[in-house]
């Protein structure tokens, strides 16, 4: 996925005390059929601790209403990203928290109205508190685009702040990889990672990515 954070020391402890789990990416690919199954929301742990996600949840907001909820589980390591999405996306990538209702096949699908216009997402901790929030009102925020948290943002924010994000038009769920927007030299240094639960590019190659 796209959000690239600074390299942090990995702790072996598990706990929420110093967690900085954030919403890191919201993607609405333009192409058909990709948009039907490949819309996704990503979370990322910027550290300094491994975080137990038991009781946490990610909520997709469509037309200013909760449209789909993913109940999270397990742990998320420092420098690790995890994806909430559909069970079988058309562009193969790892979906850590699949939800069969998250599709846009017809109007009954939870992702049908999640097209970046009047839409967003919430991240709730184990207490049910919204600790991170993306919603800008009835505007085309990330329609046909990939919305990615800037690498300088390492803490959740319960108030949407536009300056914390970059938005890039995409055709497919893979089109918006940050590496595609870098200089050729940087692209050579940063091999394109798979959509997995591994560390982000900067953590592996040290590239400076805005």
C-alpha cells in the first residue's frame, strides 16, 4: 500500500498505551469492474509499540452514514499496514480484514455509494472511541482516486485535516503506488512491494518519500 512512514524501532511488547495506529489510505479505483470489488481502507501502525487490535474497528462512511464495519483482530506490528476490503478483489492484493458485504455489484452492496463523494472512514479503538476520522462533507474528496496519508503524519486525528493527505487519480487499485510518482532514481532504489502485511518501502530501503 501507499503510506510511507519513517523507520521506527520495533518493540516486542503488545499494548495500546503508546499506539499510533492511523487510517493511512482510502482507495476508489475508477475502472470497471475494479471499483465494484477493489475499494479499500488501510490502517498503519507508526509505532512505537505493537498494538493489539482486539475490539478495534474500521467504519466506512458513505453519504455521511456508516456503511460497513470491519471488526479488527490480532496484532499490528510497527511499520505494518493492514487492509479492510472485499473478500476477492479483481486486482489481487492481500485483504487482511475481508467483508463480503463490501462490494458495489448493486445498490445493496455496502461499497455501492462509497465513491469518494460525501464519503470517508473512521478508526475506533477498543473502547469504541473514534480516534481517527476522514470526512470532508458533501464534496468529491477521493472520487476515482487514491487518498494517502502523508509520511509526516504518525498520530491519529479525530478531526479531518486536509493537509495530512495527498490525493491521486487512479484507474486500478494498484495504480496509485507512491513509487510511481517518484523520480526514476528513487523508483530503482525502492522495489514495489506486494500488498501484504510487511513494512513499507522506506523501512526497507531508506528512500525519502514525501
